[in-house]
C-alpha cells in the first residue's frame, strides 16, 4: 500500500498545479465574460502519478481540457507535511512612470509558518496605464516549503473574475512538457506567448488546513507569470490555409515592430531518419500557427516564434550584427546610424541594420567611407552619396567640433538631410545637419554578431506569411538583391541527376534543380506519360524511390535544392480496355499498379481511389465535363480564371475532386513524403484548373521554399500566388529572341528595354524560363527559343542571365527531339513502351553551338543537349550573383554619338559590372571603350564553363578597355568581383 500512503502529497501537489493552470487559463481565455469559478475540485488518479526518488511527477499523457479546460503541460513538485502555525500578512506597492505610461504593482503575501511547514500565498495586482488605455491583472504565486516528516491535507478554493476591454500580451515561463504516450516525440523545453484583446482582472485565493496523515518529502513549488504590452496582434486570415514562404533572411533580433513570442528546443527539431531537417521545419510551422505567430526562425535543434507588424519591421529585425565590431562608423546629430540602402545610397536610420553600417576609413586628417560589401563612397551629380566603386572613392577632410566631426569634400560639406546623406555647398542650412559622431562597432546595438551565409554550418531558415515566394531582396535587412537560378533536367534519371548536382550544378552555384514528375505513371515512350499519374508510388521511368531519395539528399549536400513537378489535378486517362468495361482495373501502370476508368488500386493503400473521388456529372459517376482544344479551353464562361473548368476533365484525364477528404489526405501524404525526404520546392502542373482554397488545405501544411504554377497567358488573380506560388512569364525569353534574332539588327538595342515579358504579371511574382516543354517547335524557329536555333538561342540564354530584371531564371537541360511527343533518348517512337532513358554522363552532351540555326543533322540527332552546360552559362550564373544592380549606362549605335555597328550593344550595371553583345557576323573589338570599372585583368565570364576561362578583358585607367572583345553571336561579361582570370567559387 505504498501508493496509498502518498495520497496526501498528491492532493497538495495537484491543487498547486491547478492554481498555476487556473492562472494561465484565466489570462489566456479571451472568451470569458464575467464568470465565477468557485469551489471546483478534481479527482486525482493514480495513473497521473509516478514516484521516482521521492519526486512526485504529474504525467501529461492526456489533455486536461476535459477537466475544466485547464491547459495541459507537465509539472514536477516535491511536497512535505505541515503542522500548526499562525498566518502573517504583508502588502507592498510600487509604481513606475515613463513616457506617459504608468505601471503599478501591488503584492500581498500571506505566510503560514510553523516549526516544520511554511505555506505562502502571494497575490499580485499589475495595473498599467498606457496613454489613455489602462488594464489591470491580478495573479497568484503559490509557494509551499516544508522541512519535516509530517503530513498535510490541503484544500483550495479558487475564484476568478474576468472582464474584457483592451490588448494585453502574457508570456509564460519555460516549462517541460511530456508528449502523449502514443507519440515517439521527446520532451522539449518550450516558452510560449499568448496574445489576446482584453483587460483581465483575476483574483485567486488560497486556504490551507492541516490534518495528521503520513510522511512525505521536502519541496518548494513556485509559478510565475510575466507580462508584455504588444503594439500589434497577428490573427490568421480567414479563407485558404495561409502559406509561410522562406524569406531568405538572417536570424532576427528584437527591433521595433518585431517581438519574439516563443522558443522551442530539443530533438523534435533535429534531423529526421533521412538526415533532413524538413520534418522539423514542419513542426516549427505548426507551432507558429498554434501560437498565432506570423514569423518563425528555424535552426536544426531549435524553433523561434516571432510576431512582426509588417515586412518592413521584419527586415529591420533581420540583422545579425556589425560586419566589423572593431571598426569606426558614423551617427548623425540625431543619433541615426549611417548605412547603405538597397540602391547603395547612404541613409541615416533610427532602426538600422547594423551590419550595413558605412565604415569611416581615416588616414591622418582625411578619410574615405566604405560600405559593408567593400564599395567606396562617391558623390553623385544629385549630391547624394553612393557606395559604387571598388577602387577609390571621395576623400573627406575631418574637422573636430567638440564631440562631433565635420566631413568636408571638394564638392561640399557632408550633411544629414532627413534620412538621406548628402553633400551640399548651400549656406544657411541648420548647422547640426553637418555634425556626426564617430562610434565603434562594439557600441552599436545589435543581436548576435555572428555573420550569416548560405554555407553557414548553422544554417537558418526564416519563414513568414509576410513574405512571398522567392523574395527579390534578402540577406541583411532584406536589402541584398537575390538572383535564384534553376535548371530543369528534363527526363533525367535520378542517378544522373545526383552526379550532375555534384559535378556541375553545385560547383556552378545553381540554386535548385527541377525534376520530371516522380509518381508512378502511364506506360509509354512519350514525355507526356510522366504527367498521367497512376498511383503515389515513387517508382517511375527515372528510377526507384531509393534512387530518388539519394538524389535529393546528394543534391542538397551539394548546395542544390530540388524542385518536383507534381501532378495533383488529375490521374491517368483509362486504357482502351477500361473505356469499354467501365468497371474494374484492367490497366497496369509503370510499377504494376492496376487502374481503370476513374479508379486505381493504388500502390500504398492510402492512394486507392474510386469514381467517387473524382468530379462527375450529378449521379453519372463515369464522366465529367471536358476541357481542351475542342472547347477552346473554356467551360461555359468567357474566362478560365473563374475556376469554371475546375470540375472538368482536361484532355479526358479524370479530374480529382479536391473537396473529398480522402483525396485531400492522399495528396497531403504524397507531398509529406516528398517534403520529408528533402524536397523543398514544387511546380504545380495544371494549376489553372484547381481550386485555391482546396489546394491550400494540403499544400500549405508544409513549409516550402518555393512554389510555382503552370500558368499560361491568363490575367493573374489577386492572392493566387499565396497558394499556388509564382507565375511563369513565358514571354520574357521570347521578347529577348525578338530583338536578338527576329528583328533587324538596327532594333537590337531595344533588348535593353525588356524589363518584363507578360505585362500583367508582377515581375516579383514570376519564374522566367528560357524554354518550356509545351512551347517547343518541331523545326528551328527564331521566334520560339529552343536549342534548334543554335548560337542565337545560346546568346539569348546568356543575356537572360546577365539582365538585372528577372529574379528567378529557369534554365533548360534537355534532349533533342524529332517530333514534339518524343521522349528522352532511349525511348524511341514505336519502340518498347517500358523504356528507360540513356545516361548523358555516359553518352555525352551536345557541344556549344557555333552557328544559327543548327545544321539539320544536329537537329535530328536523338541525343542529350544539356543547354545548361554550354560555354559561358556557369560564368553568367556567377556574374548574376554579384551583378543585379540597376543599369547605369549603355552603348549602342546612335546613342550619345557613339559610333558602333548595328547589332553591337553594351551596358553597365551599377559601377562594377559590364556586358557587351555582338549580334550577327563579325567580332566586336572593345578596345578604347570606357567601362568605368576598376583597372585590372578580368575573366570574360561569357567564356567560362566552370573550369576554364577562354577569354580575358584587360582594363586600364578609367576602366578603358586595353584588350578584349566579343565573338560574333556571343556575349562578354566582366565583374569587379572577379578580377582574376579564373573566378573562385569558395562561396555560393
């Protein structure tokens, strides 16, 4: 009867926990009106208790919500007995005022003390008046300390009254929770913040009595609650399940408008059985949604939850510290730090990104200013200061004025005008505008001073509903221009994909690789059989599930994320036997799965389907409305964007009814399997014919880095990118082709005006493909960019990479075809239906073309083309990462008196990157052209294949070209970041 003798401390401990939980519950419940919670009691079950080394532990393997609604959570206490004594009461009050706000804290303590037992009940009332808003909250801390072998029975009566009027944020202390026994999860330490719109007054009273009983051990139990006042609230939006895309920011630090509302750590947030962090990122996403936080920051092993009032506030909080802690920097007279903005101009900010601070480089009584990325500051014609040169910058004379300094250049006095930093000769300006204080980096307020890079061993993922997929800016303070580059390896086997990531894509700095659909599919040699799935099995023409997992893991290790083309709109068209029988599953998929007309036996059990899983006409379950060329791709409406075609069979392919719960869960399990193995990006096939709110229910359960949708030329819909991700801008590459191949030479300079393709698509919401499988031609066509156009197509894809406008470029790595339906090499028309593609690593790829268009023999040769491997592509990917600045100057025929041949076009990006194009026959010798880049020897990145730099450009004073040129039909690109013959790729 050992357990029976411990009954008394269980009761004592139980009521202690109840008080603690009651407090939490009252503070968190926004729906309480004026309620009275008096004289409530609970049973204590023996299953709730474990006795270990004298410690009494409450198991939280069941939810306490069915016991009066008190929050669940583990709690451990050790209690001992008590005997008689007399209570003592004391009261203390403290008041603080600041900036029009007052805080009053009143604490009343009642202690019951004897020779062996002390019981203390502390009641605290917290009253805050902020401007004209006030609220009051009371809470109780219950402490029990005992020292003797005595016993006690404790009975507690609680009451709480709550009223609701304004905004309060309550932060609970850390606690240890035990998951349910059916879970394999391990206890984690958690800190939560709950936010509610209310003013709460709660009163908790405690009455203690003692009776003789038995022996129990010594313990002290204390519960505390801290309060924060939040200036903003985050409430999840109604409608579709909201996505929380990757923001590409460094870790966050506390700044105005951003508050951390929780942190979780432990093995739950470690790597999964496939050595990927993606499962833990999903848990972090779920935690953020449960806590109503709109930002979460994940590192392997930890999950931070944040609330930010806006994207601007989020960017301000994305500051990992000062680039040079021991450096010297400037603050203006108002205390604002001088930093660089997105366009590299100097600004003064109240809440700056400290790591972007502009450093003062003094030499005696003069100094230069240098940005965090190494650019020296010059003065623009407008008087603004720009961090734009690598070699030299403006020189300032330093004059001391007490605790301040004046900086004077030959062009005028440096001054702070509002938030801008300018040089001005004008008199009569307020004298304090020219005063600056010199500060050390160590004295600048910031968070962690540890830098953050993509290859950091402690990588950080920042996700938020405030961000969009593939944000145009990321990095410190959200000011670094991003330049994502993807490569689509069309119909490559998984073994070859892995090798390509390791040997080509990773070393070249490619962001992600896109694979063909991975689900089991229709049997046949054509490419489009991959877009007719039969089951959720991951065995396809490209390889097995194990080979896919290996490719995903290996590519990520090489620094390349993986994009999977998912087909969630429909399943395979029934084979002829199924069309005749209707019933049954006479068809067989690639991996042996039986399927038929609007039904599949499935390969996993959970992916089986019947006609009731698909859209159908009323009671007629064997068919639905159709959409395709025969209907003009319309379904009774003048537009397709109203989802009028969503319940129809596209090209006769059975259309999933996404409103059916079994379909939703099957799709979710398929995506979960991909995400779990490390797939972080998706292309959604046939997205135009899918309902946004229904797709969000399974798609947005997971935190994706990027999602983009198959989209043609329809008008974009507001909010659609929140679910389906980015659009495709199919016209951008075709407009480039127009001016670099179709139009007369004299119109070539118009390519510099191509800032977007589809006028209606926001450039920040688009993926820009160089080629796409539904937009090819059987023969070479200058207006249709494909490899068949030879050197012209190559020049166009290099220009796409050199252009500062596309944020996300999708390159093509495919094969040659004779007819549009042709599958990969090894799957020939009329050949075996169960064919397997050959290996581009064994058979080799087409060499970089030297003419336009390709010769007929090269066009008809069924081989791998690998356009992404052509000479200069790796170099322009490198160029793109450091040269996304605005276009600052251009050279072409008839511009500014420049005498250039038609078809010769050049431009400079910022002050450190230069590009030249020679369209048509004849080499363009660049000698004498003043690029204004720093003098030195450059690798022509337009000739670099990742290993060898074939051409070089030498610049003299003023950036004038001494040696170098552009081959006919080629492109030359140089960057001040690569002032050596062979660029280094130590960083990606």
